[in-house]
């Protein structure tokens, strides 16, 4: 098993987007495409999906944090 950091993917021209909900916690088993966090831009809310299956080791975000493309969401053991 290996660990990898899951980061915010390309989300358009948005920067410093607020995290409104964290949908997973350490110990959760997640599937590919499962929503990890919900972000709120000026125009819409968006769920950020997991690119891989695995177990959440640590979550780097909490509601109220602001993120941009490349910000670490969590560490995943695959």
C-alpha cells in the first residue's frame, strides 16, 4: 500500500474558493469519483471527486478554509 496526496484539480479561473463541507474523515474507505469536499465559487457549488479508491489517512481541510488549484485535500492510502 502506498499513500498519496489528493489535491484540488483544475477548477477554472477560481482562486481562494471557500470549502463549505468536508464529506470524508480519516478511516473512511472511498471509491473513485466519490465526492471529498464541496467548494463554493461565485457562480456555483462544486463537489471535488476522488481520483482513486482507498482509505483516508488524514484530511487537510476544514469548512471555512480557502483553496485553489493544487491545494492538498487529504492523504489517501491506496
